C-alpha cells in the first residue's frame, strides 16, 4: 500500500470522481534510467543508491511517480544484508566487551574481531549490516523492465485506493466464474446478482475495508487481490467509493476494461485451487460417512436477482431429492449473514448449512439464532454437519416459525 503522502499526490479530483495519474508508455524513458541506476549500484549499499536517486536522472522524471517507482523496484530487488558475522551477535559482543573491560576503542575492536576470526574492518562493516540503509542492492531480476514497473505501479495505485474503500461495485461480463471463485476463496463480503436476463453478466457488491470494524488490513489485502483476476474477464467496470485522507467527502474511483491493459491475468490454476479449509472438510466428511455424496461447486442458484454460489451439495444416496447445500462464509458481519439467510429463504431453500469462521467477524453483534449456522475456526466439524443433516425433523419447527 502506498504511503498517504504519495496516495494524495497520485490522483486528482474532478467533482466527486477520483482520477489517478497512471503510469504510461511516456514514462518508460526515465524508467529505463532508473533501472540503469539500480544495475550500476548492484552490490553497493542502499543508502548510497538512494542518495544518488535524490539527484536528477538522465531523463526527467515526475517527482511523485519517481517515488512510487522506487518503492516498486526496491520491492523487486530485495536488498539483502551481507556480513561476515551476524550483526546482532557482533553488536552484543562489542557492547558487552566495552562494558566489561573499558579500554580504547581500537583495543575492543581488535579483541572482538579476533573472537569472530575476522578483521577489524570486516567487524565494523558487520556491525549495522542488517539496517535497511546498510543492506546491499541485489542484482535486478531479468523480468524487471519499464513495462513491468508501469504495470506494478498502476496496480499499486489502484489497490491502495481500494484499501480505503467503503464499498465496491463490479459489473462483469464473460468469464466471471473464476473471479467469483477467487472472491469466495479470499473470504470477501460479496453479494452476487444477475446483471440482466443474459447468462454472461454478473454484478458483485463488495464491502470495502472502511466499512468494517475488524480485520481491515487483512481484508484490504484480500480485496486488492481481485484486481489481477479482473484481467481474465471479457469486460468489467469497477466503481469504488473511497475515503480520502485529504477530503471529507468520499470520492468515486472508476476502473474499466483496458485501463490497466498491461495488468497480468492471474493464473487459471491458482484461481481453481481448493482452499485448505475445503480440502480438510471434504476429506473429513468422506471419512465420517458413506451414506452421503459430496459434490463440489454445484450449479449456481437464482434467488430473484441475487445469485447463490454454494461450495458443496450434500446428497443422501438413498434419496437424492433430499439434498442439502453448504456454503463457507469468510469475513462476515451479522447483517451479511442475516441477508444471506433471507436470500436463501426467498429462493425456497431450507436445507442448507452456513459455515461461519469465528475468527473473521468484522463487526460486534450476535449472529442470528439459526440452527443451520455452524461456527468454526481452522476446521469445519464434519460430524457436526452430519448431526445437523440427521436432525432435520428437529429443525423443522424453527423453519416453520421463520
């Protein structure tokens, strides 16, 4: 996430609309100069490089964009600490020797250097080698190029504003199933609805970090991970209502297909991988019973304009018509769970289980008293789910009272 001072300077307002200052191909000449400086300083201290970068580059660079690009390249180079001995141990030995045997500085250095079997010069070099400014610049990865920095910088700008969002609305056409799959795996508080009568469009209303009381940083990172996945969709429009540090009124950030055309599409394999939670539950459920079949990702269910994406269908082998649906809820608020229950009820779905992660509560309030809600932490109790399935007659009076 970009620091607030850079975030304020990386966009301007046109009325209530936020207009980011995106990197473009016109920035590539000075980005080439920046890459050259990092290559020239490979192996030298970070403090030396950043002193050089405070001077003008060979090609003129906009001040704010340059600072953003430096943050991006710093992250790609992964400067490392290099020392002949662990810096913490060197400091401890030096300070202990100076306290126990007061002597001239040269004598203390000589004594401690001998204990580490290094020279005095090497010992001094190792003393603060783990400080960020003293780390050594690593060679640039082969993949680093001006176009790569443009892509990463634009993603950093967009995702930094998204992490200050109270609400997002994403309209997607074509290839949206992988996006929704990722939103569910990330645990986002997301309400899916049909765009129109066609089957190739969907609307995602997503709660933003600024709408939550807890887990806002963790949730913000999960929300930002949606952006690369949008590249795989045929067409999209994202509208985020953002709380800006320098403006009392929220501003609207709009991102459309093609505006971040260089953003890499997320790996298809990564978006379809099972979560560990799902894997554990599937394994535990199959071990616990042979009377039920477990079906991964059953068909989408329509509830008026809303769409329901269950994680599993639980089907009794002796009577497949009595199947149950199970959905795993990630981050949640009581209001979100209540809306989910109402949506399922409006679709006439009574046999369902909501598995709610106790550690991902984002607001302080009680959950609705519904017996079909199963709380969990790191593992869904398959036997508790089976007990609920077998207790359907006991659940019936509660359902009739709704």
